[in-house]
C-alpha cells in the first residue's frame, strides 16, 4: 500500500498567472505598427512599380 505522503508530489502551491504573456500577434495588432508597416509596404510597392514601368 502507498503511504499518503508519497502521493502528494507537489511543492508549494503557486497560483497560475492570471495574465498570459503577449506575443508577436499581439504586437502586430497594434495600430502604430500596422501604419508603419503599411507605409513601408507602400514605399516598396511604389519603388517596384517605378522600376518596372518607368525605367
């Protein structure tokens, strides 16, 4: 028979964090970053169009 003290393998009970860590998808959903990426994308698109059609 197993003694009761052998069944409890947990140490001090630490509650789970209530707030999950935020990752990359949260950072990409921020409006300032999306505006910045949109401006960079438009500049790259304009440069590509210039190279293709005007040079």
